[in-house]
């Protein structure tokens, strides 16, 4: 009998990429659910679902990701990013089910001078980052849990930086983009593949509980990323660099949030694609399905 994998937040960027991958992992039966079919805040319903369906793993892709809105909607951010993951981890533990949760580079303050390792000190600057860290702390109370921190996630699905830049670059002759925040754009398709590799790995090895970092390889600024987007899409919009204080937003961002991925590469024995290579693959898919 195939082992079942419950994927929550299945209509988001990451959940949608996992949906595309399910045929490549025939050893598992994936159960995809979003808020319309399984409300994660209805804990009794979730518990009943787990008891009846008996998944071997839960992959929690559900998250409150509106970084700036979270500054004024902290209750909503903490509900989805902290309370819900903690409750899911508790229900999973009770039902002898492994729990995989997705977190963020925004748990760090960005003052490092080298890529962040999993055990580096956290110090989130924003309500969003604080809510995600609170979620990590809730989840890590349970021994059956694995947290994957990622950064600057994008996909062919949903809303993201690539699609925003494509739209604005068509509407305007020039854009000013922040150049003093450095990180790594991450293709959700690559993160979805890493999650599936964790699932396969866990079938023959002890479950790799704890915290792992995953992003694509390399480093860039938002300015560099925007330049790459417009150049590869053949758009003539002029991109100019500005500093963070020239473009104030409600939520502060870390100036440097590159992640050290040595642990996940050693554990799973994987190579991680360079960010530009993965970005170009994703952009081709976006341009195929839109009129950009």
C-alpha cells in the first residue's frame, strides 16, 4: 500500500509545484488540500482527517506571506504562521506522522557577513519574520518534525517578484529597485524536488528531523534579479539601483539573508541548481502561459 502524503496550502506556489511532481514519486499517494477543502484552523476537522486518512507525512505549505501587511495584521500572521503549524505538528505526533514545515530566511536580521547556518542566532526584524520564528519554535517541540528554511521563493504559479517586474517593466520606461538587500532567489520547483527527496530518503533512513536550509545557489540583490528578469524577457525598461531607505516599506527586511546549504546537500547527497539557471527555466514557463 502506498504511503500517503498530506500537502496543505496546495494552491500556493510550493503546493502547486509539488502537485506537478507527484507522478515522479509513484511510491506515494499525495493528498492535496487548501483552505477550501481543509480549513487548518478547524483543529477538530484536521484531527479527524488525519485519523481517517492516516498520512505518513504532512508537508505544510500553508503560510501567511504578505510581509508588509503582517505589520498591521499580526493576529492573522501569527495564527497561520505560528499557531496552526504548532497544532499540525502536535496532531501529527499524536498520529505517528512525520511533519515537514516550510520557514524563511526572514527569521534572521541580516547582519551576518557569511551565509547563515541552521544554528546561527535568529533575530527577525518584521512581524512576518517573528511569526515564522514562533512557528518554528512551536513545531520543534515535537520530535517528528523537520523545518526547511528557504528564501525569495518564486514559481510559475501565484504572485511573485518575477511576475511583478514583468508587469511593471511593460507599463513603465524605468524602475528603481533596491540593491542593498542580498539573498538568493529560489525556484519553488527546486524546493518541491528537495521535499520529495526528503520523503524518499526517509523511507530507507531515520527521518531527518531538525532544521535545514534550502535555496538555489549563488547570491544577488533585488536590483540584480530585476535586471536579469527584464534582460531575459527582452524588455527595454531601465532598471536603476536604490538603497532601502530610498524605498521605505512597512516591514523591515534583512540586508543579507544568504543561506548555507551544506547540511541538506550532505544529508540528501544532492546538487542544488544555480539561481540563474532555475530562474530561466521558470521564466520560460511563465512566458509560455502569459502574454508577456
